[in-house]
C-alpha cells in the first residue's frame, strides 16, 4: 500500500484480491461540521445522523457512475425519530432527521436504536442515472446500531457476507468526528455475483473478517489515523490494492432555480393554493434548513 490518503473527509476504496474482498474506509470531520451546523440537534440525534452519514458515504462510494445516487432512509411507526434521510452523489453528502424533542428528553441520554425508532425499517436505494437502473432493498431496523441494520441489509437483500463498523463523536472537544469501515466478500472478485445460498464456504472471508473486527471505535474517529494507515494496521500481512480516494463534501442541491422549475410543473390553480396572502410560496429545504420564497405569479 503506497498511495497516501488525506486524513479526513474522504472515502478510500480498497480490495484484497487474494481474499476476494473489497471495502471502504470513510473519515468525516469538517464536512460533518457543515452538515450538522444547519440544525440544532441534541447530541443523541447529532450522533445518529453522523453515523448515518458515514454509512451513506460507505455505500455511496461503491457506485460506479459519478452521477449515481445512493439514498439511506430509516423510518418508524410512531417512534421518537420519525424519519432519517441521507443521500450521496458524486462525493456530495447531505442528511437530516425528524424527531420529537419532548419524547427524546424523557428517555435519557443513551437511548437504544429501538428506543429511538421503535418498530421501523431501513431502506437503501441505488439509482444509476446513466443506465437508468434503480434498486432498493428494505429490511427491518433491528440491532444495536445502524451498522447492525446495514449488515442485515446485505445479508437479506444482497446476500453478501459483509462487515460494517461505524463510530462517531459529536460536539466533543475536538469537534465532530465520525468514521467507518465496510468490508465485503465477493467470491468472484470485485465483479462477483455468487451469493450466500450458492457457496457456504468462505475461508478467505473468515480471515479478513477476523482482522477487520480488530478495528476500534477510537481508530475510526481519530483524525490522526488516515484511512491508508488504518488499512495498514489491519491488513499489513495482506496484499492490499488501494483505489482512488474520493473527497467527501457537504452538498445540498437546493437552489431557487431548481424549486422554480419544480413548482412550474404544477397547474396555476394548485400554485395559487400553495401561496400565502402575499402570493409567496415558501419552499423549505429540510437538508440545509433554508427557506426559499418564490413569487407564484412569476412562475
């Protein structure tokens, strides 16, 4: 492994060809600061969103098309957190959470995933813009963390042996830090399609999984441990092939022109109902908490 990588705000892909394994390492700091700064989230919610953003970057960086989009959505039936949405496109990351502040204050500082969501589900959607292909997998939101739920997604929807580890430290002395590791076993290499029910023997995977499990939460969030250094710590006895680094930036695609284009598709009568007494349609972007006032008569 000779290719250096920046320490944070990146997704670094890698493969271990001899083990038919691939993976991603994600480190977020400044980008995470920017995303969280648009909402005054309580620490518990900010940490949950930070973990979801890492998961989204891990999965989104798997997309082969630059304009492809990966969306992670967690939704509940009557939970304290009613909706969590994050998406990734071409290195740009965004996300937000809807939650009930009053109910959150009643359950203490360290609620479980079930305590936050209750009965819920995790939906992961891959949109390939160029080819027009779209794939969505939905699994129950189960386990102790979003990482556990993501592993269930791969086992049930993709049928790929996978390992997901995520850690986050928000509003701490060093600011907001988050990181994650994704490992997957592909029996036919990077383009493998063999599934679990076809091949139950994965000796190569067992070896790299055991090494990956030694990663600590502290290593995932330490901005002094660059992704390539982390990979060396974990797999220094393996031949690891480093893929190009992807810079992760905060990217909200909301613009006045975009919303005008969307609203212009509605009939004039419907736009009139949307407008207030001054003839203004207020469009609120949940991702960046901006309000866009649009004059209905100008559409």
